[in-house]
């Protein structure tokens, strides 16, 4: 275990430094721009998903209500 903890901090620093260099490169900046645009679109997409999920839940509830009515009528 001692060898693992001995290398953990230097590897973490190296990894964070590498991410910093990547973020400052042209490709990294393009990636950050893409990510920023996706975060800006996220609330709209989440709202669309919520609405679609609610419609599906309403449809399932309607089907369950029909099954319950059929079972009550059969008794």
C-alpha cells in the first residue's frame, strides 16, 4: 500500500497539469466551447424529457385505470 500512496499525489498533479495543458490548446478550447453550449441547452432538453416522461406516465396511469375498472366490473 505504501508504494501506491507514494505515487498518488505526483500522478494527481501530473494528471491535473495535463488537463490544464489540454484545456489551453486549440482542441481543448473547442472541447470546452462544445461543453459550454451543451450545458446551455441542458435545461431545455431536460424540460423536453420531463414532458415526454409525464405524457408516458399519464398514458400508463390511464391504462391501469382501465384495467382496474375492468377488474371491478368482473367482480
